[in-house]
């Protein structure tokens, strides 16, 4: 009976235990269903999470062997978004939670601290934000915490130091700030600490390195840490990786680093370290990567030797202050060094110390002061893939042995003093991808063998003295993306095969002597974005095939002899900058010009383009420069240009535009330069121009403008240049406007009809330098004394006015003046002494005297000037008496002559009459030397001559000028 009772009790206990387990299991599964609604599941990975299925078979769920507990939830990389539910705290048996690499947002719920059994929490690579909850410190069993690559902010909670089982802490790539908690020294089992790419400040605490002596990986790069590297770093005997790059760490490299004999990666780049390289670094025999670049280190680099660092494969010492030569001990024959970067220092000497380093694959010694030649033994570096020696002072030729470096992918020698020819052996480098020889002094032709370098992607020979033609087979370079041959002496045509470089994106052949027409094969360059052919002698119409180039963005064909229509270039709607200046293009500007809505610069000046500007120009809302000057455009300036509200430069000079200067120009608030000169514009200067507050240059000369200068122009306080000459402007020069032009350095108002005086306010424009020209007007009064303040002025022309009075002595202060013209004014008095250096023509037509003109009449000495009244009376009597005697003598002689003439006339009374008109006076002519002077007739046309038009350049062969 007792046995039966015990059996019944045991069965009852088992039943209760089973019920309890089932209840707990049900709770776990219920919490899983509670968590799911906060997830957004576009891929449907959670579609099987329903009560009708076994929960232990749900996607991402791992149960215990008894299936009574959920031990792990792994939904990494499932494309989930939404938030992490606070119901997650109900999964009390959870040991692993991995929701990494999703798009979850929101914060980490504090309820996560209820997961007492949690060992791994992986939430990295989401979009979580907010603060890291301090409740994470309750997870005493946690070994792995990786929550980086999110948007967490605020400080690192010190409570994490309570997770004493923690081995991996990853909080990198967030926006955390504040310091590193010193309490982290409690994490004695910590092996990996990654907190790079945050905003952490302060210093690296001494306690951290002394307490966490199990650390193998420490990465604190890309923060704002300060101070010195703690000496306690020596305690990290197991350390394999130390990355403190891109902080503000200062001081010297601590010798304690030499104790880290297990270290294989040391990165201290981008700090403020000073001092020399400590020899103890040679004790790091396991080191594979050493990067000390971008610091303030000095001394020589020879303290490091690969004789000791036999495992070193990557050494970066660039951008410091190292000097001296390169020792052969740096990289020995037995070395494992594959990558050596010592660019941006002050190294001297030659590269010969590295010729035994046969393991090298990448060598960068650029931006130093190395001298000597590239040795012919360079081919001993048989494994070399990248040779970068640019920005040094290397001389001599490029040795033919360069062609033996069969693995070479990059050769960068630009900005040296390399001379001689490009060796034909370069054609052997079939793996070569980047070839930069620009800004040297190389000569001769481009070898045809270059076409054998079929791996080339970028070829740059800019700024040498290369001659001859572009190789005909250049089209073999199928992978070429950039071809830069600008600023050489290349001749001949552009080879048609170039069109077969199908991947070409940038073509720069400017500043050569190329001739002929563009090949039609250019239309095959579908990826071409940039083309610069300016300053050559290319001619002919543009091939129609260019209209298929839909990616054209930057085009400069200026200063050639192209003719015909510009329409083939307008097949692309991607053009940002188009410059066709100084060619012979003709016809209308096509309406398709409006298709490139992102265009910022359009330069079509000095061509033969005609008719009206198309209205579609107004669609170019991003345009900041429009140059249509010196063409044959006509009609009114179209109002559609007012839509180009970002215009800074509007250049329409030298055309046949008529009508008035548009008032809508005043709406172009960004306008800095306005040039409407040499057109047929009439009417007045619109006051609305005063709204163009950014205007620096205003040129309206050589039109038929009338009226006065509007006072509103005084609002243009940034003006540097005003040119209104050769118009019909009247009235006075407005002093109220002038006084605001304090930044003016050139003022030209000549050949108008201005009246009144010269405003003294002009003398306050102390920045005037290039020219002050008020000539050929009707100005009157004196020359203002204030003009003497213009001490920077180089040219002053006040000629052909009605200025009177004396030249102010203050003009002698114009010490920068090298041209002066005050001629044809009724000025009088002496020429100030310091102005006598100017030629007589500067003062012609005046009443001035003294050098360089004739001397002024000097008054008599004071003693001679003062005579007594008696002396004066005596002199008067003597003059009168003498005059009377002279008159009597002359009268007697006249009577005697008349009597003899009468006798002769009587005796010849029967003879023929004298020549007709004998008694008539010669024609009377007024003025000096029988000339009438008229101010208006004296206006010269020299200053009104227009710039030579494109028609002249297109009729005369320009070969001589290129």
C-alpha cells in the first residue's frame, strides 16, 4: 500500500513537472509571437511563425534538446526592419540573440537586461539609435557583445564593466562620445576591443591596458583620443593588433612597445607623434604591418631594418619629416617586405639602396627630394607591380630595362626632370594599367610600341616636349579610359583608330599643333565625357557622328579652325561646360542648346554665329557664364536670359544687338560681369542695374546710349570696372554715385557729352589704378585737388575738355602715373616740376608753360620795376617825341613816292590793264595757321575700334599663329 502511494506521488510530481515545463515552453513560444509584430518582414522569412507549426522549427529559432526552452534566435541578414520589441525580455532562457545585418531602427529596449542567460548579443549593422542601455551591465554571463555599425550616441555606459565574462566588445562605427570608462579594467577576460570610428575623446586609460592583459586586438582608430600612448601597453603580452590611427595622440613612440613580441599589426597613422623611430621596434619580430604615416616623426628611416623584422610585409612611413638617404639595410635581399611607402618626406640621395629588395611589389618614394637617375638595374625588382617616384628631382633618361618589369601595373614618374625619349621597350609592359610621365622634359616621339600595352587604363604625357604624331594604332588600347597628351608639340592628324578605344572617358589633346579634321570614328566613343582639343590647328566641320555621344559633359574645342554648325555637339543633354571660342562656326545656335539643363558655362565667342539667340537659352537655369561676344547676333537681347538667375558673367560684346539695355538685367542678382559693348544699343542706362549688387565689371561702351548716368548705379559698391565711353551720354558725372565706388580700379567715361565739373569725390576712389579717362567731353572748371590722392593711378586722361585754371600741385603725388594727357584744355600757369617728365604732347593745346613746354615769362627784378614818377614822365615824353619825328619822316617819304607813281601812270595810260584781281586780298583764314578747330571733329576713332572679329580670323589662314 505504501509503495502504491509513493508511486502515485511520483507520478503526480512528474505530471506537475511536465505541466510546468509545458507551461514554460508555452510562455517562451508566446513571447516569440509577441516579438514578431514589431518586425517588418518584406521577404516573408517569419511567415512560418504561427501556432500551427512546431516552434522549434521556426526560422531562426533554436531550442534545447528537450524542446522546452528557446536558446537562440538568429535572424541575421534576413532583411528585417522595424524595431526590437520590449517583449524580447520574456525570452528568459535565451543564450544567443543575433539580429545583425538588418535594417532595424529605434533603440535597444532596457528589458534586454532581463536575459540573464544571454552569452552572445549581436545587433551590429542595423540602424539602431539612442543610448546604449546601462541594463546591458546586468548580463553577467555575456561573452560577446557586438552592437557596432549603428547610430548609437552618448557615452559608453560604465556598467558594461560588470559583464566580467566579456571576451569580445564591438562598438565601432557609431557616434559615441565621451571617454573610455576606466572601469573597463575589470574586464580581465576581454580579448577583442573594437571601438573605432566614433567620437571618443580623452586619453586611453592606463588602467585599461594594465587590467585587460588578455587583450589580443585593440582598435580605437578614428576617434579624438589625446595624450600619449600609456606605458602600461607593455602589459598586453598577448596583443596581436594595435590600431590607434587617426586620433590626436602626441608624444613619442613609447619604447614599451618593444615588449609586445606577439604583435603583428601596429597602426599609428594620422596622429601627432614626434621624435625619431625607436630601435626597439626591431624587436617586434612577428610584425607584418607597420604604419606610422602622417605624423611629425623625424630623423632617418634607417632605424628600421628588415634584417630583424623578417616577417614585415607592409611598411608605411609617408608624410612625416624623415630625411637622409635610404640605407640598403632597410630592405635586404632576404626581406619579406612587399610594400614600402615613404612618400611625402625629405629624403635625399638615390633609389639604389633598394635594388636588392627583390620581394618588393609596391614602392612609393614620391614627394621627396631624391636625385640621380633611375638606375638601369631597376629590373632587379622583378616582382614590382607599382613604381611611384613622382615629385622628386630625378634626372636622366628612362632606362630601357624598365621594359623587363613584366609585372608592372603602375609607373608614376611625373614632375621630375627626366629627359630623353620614351623607350620602345615600354611596349613590353602588357600588364601596365597606369602610366604617368607628365611634367618632365622628355622629347622625341611617342613610340608605336605603346599600342602593345593593351592593359593601359590611364596614359598621361602632359607637359613634355614630345613631337611627331599620335601612334596610328592607339586604338589597340581597348581598356584606355584617360588619354592626356596636352601641352606637347605633337603634329599631324588625330588617328581614326582612336575611335576604337571604346572605354575612353577623358581625352585631352589641347596645346599641340594637331591639324586636319576630327575623324568620324569619334562617334564610337560612347563613354566619352571630357574632350579638350583647344589651341591646335584642327579644321573642318564637326562630324555628324558626334551627336551619338550622349555622355559628353566637358567640351573645349576653342582656338582652332572648326567651321559649320555646332549642332553635332548637342546630342548630349549632359553638357556642363562647352567652350567653342575663336573658331569659324556659323549659322544659328540650335534650340537643342536648351537640352543640357545642367550646363554651367557656355562660351561661343569669336565665331560667325548669327541671327537671334534662341529662346531655349532660358532653360539653362544653372548657367553662370554666357559668352556670345564677337559674333553676328542681332535683334533685341532676349528676355529669356532673365531665367538664368545664377548668371555671373554675361558677355554679349561685338555683335549687332539693338534696342534698349533691358531693365530685367536688374533681376540677375548674382551678376558679376556685364559686357554689352560694341553693339547698337540705344536709350538710357536702366536704373534697375543698381540692383545687381554683386556687379564687379560694367562695360557698355561703343553703343548709342543717351541720357545721364542713373544715381542708382551708386548702389553698385563692389564695382571694379566701369566703361561707358563712346556713347551719347549727357549731364554731369553724378557725385552721389561716384562716392560709393570705393573699389573701382578703372573708370572710362570718355567720348560722351558730360558737362559740369569733375566731381572731387573721384579723388576719394583711392583704388583707381588702371585708368581714369574723362577725355573728349565738355567738362569745365578746374582739375580737383583731390585727384592727387589717387596714388595707385597709372593712366590719367582729361584731354579735349574745357578745363581751366592751373594744374594742382597735388598731382605730383601720383607716383605710379606713367601716362598723362591734359591736352586741348584752356589750362594755364606753370606745369608742376614732377610732371615735366611727361612729353609735350601731354600738354598740347593749353596755355601752360615750363618744361616740357617753353619757359614761362619771368617778371623784372624788383629794383628795376620801381621807377620814380619823374622818370616815368621823362620816358613818356621821349617816346612821344620820337614817335612824332618818325611820323614826319614817313609822311615826307610817302608824298615823294606818290608823286613819282603819278608820273609813271600817266606815261603808261595807253597800256593794258594789270592782271585782274591784283588789288584783292588773299583769302582770310581764321585760327592758328589758317585752321578752324572744332572739338567734335577732333574725336578720334582709335579708342572706338572693335576687337578683331571672327570673320577676320576665319578669312586669314591662322597657321602662322599656332
